[in-house]
C-alpha cells in the first residue's frame, strides 16, 4: 500500500443491490443515529419534559425507534426485493421506501399514516435512485474546494481609499 492512498469511506452504492446488506445497513445507521438523537433530544427538552432518568430514556426510545426501524426496513426490504427479482431497478427502491414509511404507521397505530408515509418514502427513494443512476448531485462533491469571502472581509467605510488616479471630479 502506498503512502498517498486514502481510505475511502463506505458508500451505500459501493456494492450492487442485493449484496453486502450489513455494510449498507451500517452506512445508513450513522446518519440515522445523529438524526434520531437530535429529534429525541429536542423532543425531551422542548416538547415532552419527562421527569426523571427512566421516563427520559423511555421517551428517547419511543421517539427514536421509528427512525431506526424505518432505516432497517428500507435496507432489508430493498435488498431482499432485489435478490428475489434479480433486478436492480427503481421498483426495489420504492418497495423499500414503502416498507420504511409503513414503520411510522405502526408507530402511530394508524393505517392511513403508514400508507401515506410509505407512498412518500417510496417516491423519495425512487427519486434518490434516479439521481444516483444519472449522476445528479444535490450537494457538491467532497473533492471540490468551495472558496468564500466572509462579510468581515469587505470594507464598508464611506471614506475608503480609492485606487489609482481617481479624482474628485473638479
């Protein structure tokens, strides 16, 4: 191994659909954990205000488990669908997204919530798959350096020095 080689982090699309399910699940769990922690902490501090350690932990679990369940349902269902159908197409992603949305229906104990969230997540999953297949980017890639000039770098004075042979107009 050379000195200049970088270790590239695992991406969900590194393996074909239907293969390497555990690494795909683990790759998806990292942002899910951060999102769930943020939502759970916000709920505890700003909304539900449980009293004591055990009720606080219970509330965190109650709020966070649907996110982990939805992520797991998406990865497992889309990869099983891909393995059974022997195709890597948008339908697998829709089925996975629908399964992920159905988890929220189970959480709320409302069938219509599960159906609507399933349709929403299925549609979003298909859009994400189409974006990957066509190399469309929402955010710039990691290797592009984005230069910016902060607001503090400008000179907002009314009497700043004028360059060159600028005159007063007389």
